C-alpha cells in the first residue's frame, strides 16, 4: 500500500509552509505577545479562507495544521477552524471569525447545561461563539454574537492563544445535533489539535539539531557529544511515533473506521507527550540561549504544553483508551 502524499497533498503542505514562512515571522509572534491585535492581519488577509479546510479530508487538514503548529501562529484561525468543524453537522456557519464554547472547568469537550463555559480559545477576537449545550446523548448548538457574552480572559501559558471564560445571561435556543455526528466532529477537532502539536515539535527538533551543529564547546560542536546526540535521537523517535499515530487517526476518521475512537485518543496522547518531551530537550540543548525572550523557542514550548492540555491532557486520553480497550 502506498502511503506517500499525492500531488495535491504536497501542494497543500508546501503552500501552507510558504504562507506561514512569509506571513508569520518571528517579529509577528513578538508583537502579538504584547498586543493581540497585531495578529489580526494574518486572519483578515490570509487565513480566513483556509477555514474551508474544515470540510476537507482530515488527512489534508493535518498537513496544513502541521505547518500552523510549526509557525506557532497567533490569532483566531485555530478557534474558527474548530468551530467550523464542530458546527458542520448542523449547517451553522459563522459570518466571520468564531470560537467554540463547550468545555466545563475540566477542559473536556463534553456538552452540559449552564450559562458558563471555560477554556474558550480566542473568544476576545472572535465575532461569534458556537455555544454547545445539552449532553453527549442529546447535544445542541447555537451561534451567538460575542458582544452578547461576558468574557473573562484567563491567565495561562500561551498568550498567543488566549483562553477565556464565557458567560451568557441565559441559555440560547440551540439546534439539536445527532450525537454520532457530534462525536465525529469532536474526533476531528482532537486530531486537528494533535496535528498542530506535531508541527510545533518539528520546529523545536529541527531548531535544536541546527543549533547543536553550530554551537561549539571545548573546540567542537556540541552535537558531537554522544549524550546530546541520544537526547535528540530519543526526541526524534517520539515525534515520529506520534506523527504516525496522528496520520493513522486522520485516516480512520476519514474512513469512519471502527478503530477511530481508539485512534484519536492515541493520537492526542502521543502528540502531547512527544511535543512536551521535545520542548524539554530543546530547552536543554539551547541552554541559556533558549531562555531569552528574543529567541522564540519559548513560544513553541508554551504552545506544546498548552496544546497538550487543550481538550484534555495526555493522561486523560490514555485513561479513555484504557476504558475503550477494557470495555471491548
């Protein structure tokens, strides 16, 4: 069986790489850290049209999100893409940017009632909020204007993707959603998040290898030291294993394979563990240089740890995998 990318898939990846390389430089990350509005042109002029990937094959979307994670792109695109994927079964479509309000205080995407939602990404920059209520057996969705909600920004790790607590004065009238379709949309969102973590890990690993070849100590590159080599090799192996898990999960979701439910939890757990491990290795390789604000390593480190926690950390997904395996 041939698992190589098609010409169209290669074009998606190369186009995304060129887009982020040209429109999301290190200077934009620095500016967006200080002022979220600095990322608005990236959405307004470039990324808004890529939300259409929400309706594409997940394998294609994974390629794009890998480049998005590599760039640690700020702004409302990630939230808008997740909202579009989740709303797809209902036919709801935001007129502009959007975000998803579904999680409780534990951060899990499990529908529930009440007037507050937590861990809502980029709500302060979104035009509309996809409000999810009900239960897993009977979820409902409604699009509400962000202006009608009370937003409270949460102090957390990744300021390039701010998180909010969102409250409404009263529950909106939602559209019933088929629970199977909802579960499928959540699976897509999980794999999308995992794919971004892989891209973040790629940047961290490649930058670390490049630095190890350039930085000299005791008259030779630090990359010649066996202890450092093994650290980088271990990080690379973890990342490759996670990348394979994410690709497999995307294929399972596209094919609606019976292994889909297990595969998405493996993908999110492996991607989170790998990204965090590579982040630690990258910080050790760069030593004091990595601690400087100007370097940019910390942006990816923050995205790796925050991305692992989003929609449930690795430990949660490993627990869910165990439950699925033991329940048959």
